[in-house]
């Protein structure tokens, strides 16, 4: 019986702490990132890989904090043989934007004003999954930020992480899997 009381007290304390961290008038919501191309922890279709058109998948999100000023996106492969491989870096995605269409063109600036960073292929924009062997995990991490970075296009993943440090209001992840056929 005492263990139940301790557990209930701990749960209540956590709920109180979460509620206290919300600003007046805010409610708790889930920040969610999705794609119509694949579901979380499912296979990324070939058109979005090096064995297809190598185009970016569509992404859509909702549930970000009300005071979000911009979004940043990093797509990484932690299973790469020589350390994490970065497939996509994008930032200064305007707060009113809640989707990126499939097939976004490479280059420094997107039509919505967002900027591309440099991926591990050494280019601006998206580079699809192309694992040398085995099944790899591709993490699409979206960050809701309390600021617009106003940095030039071409930041690396590490430079972006440094720039967003202290500005992250919420983070969400969509993970896709891929193995060469």
C-alpha cells in the first residue's frame, strides 16, 4: 500500500510541475510530425531514396507551442558506419508554415523563405537514404523555436544545433527505415 501512495504522489507532483511550466492560457498538446509517404518506424518508399528520385518526402506538423517563431529541421542517420550522417538541414521555417511538400528543390532558400543547410553529402538541401548495408533509421527532428535565427543559408547540422541551443520550445521526431534492395 505505501508504494502505491508514493507512486501516486510522484505522478501528481509531475502533473503539477508540467502544469506550472505552461504559460497562462496554454494547454498541453502534443507536437507531432507526420508524412503521408511513411508512418513512424516504417519503411521510407524508394522515391525518397538514392534508389529512386532522391526527392524529399512531404512533412506536416501540428501542436507546436503558441509562441513559436520559427521551425528547424534535421534529418540524420545514426546508423551510418562512420558516425551520424546528416541528410537534411533546414531552418527559419516560418511559424505559420505547417508542411513541407514532397520534392523540395535543393538550393539555399525555399519558396517559403526557409533556408537550407549543408548535409553530409556536402550540398544544400535533401539527400535521401542510401545505406551501404543493413537497415538504417532516419530521424526527422523538428524543433519549434522561440526565435527566427536570421542566419545565412549553409549552416551545418552542428552550427544549427549551436544556434538553436536555448531557443527550443518543443521537439518532435518522425523516424523512417530504409534498406537498399
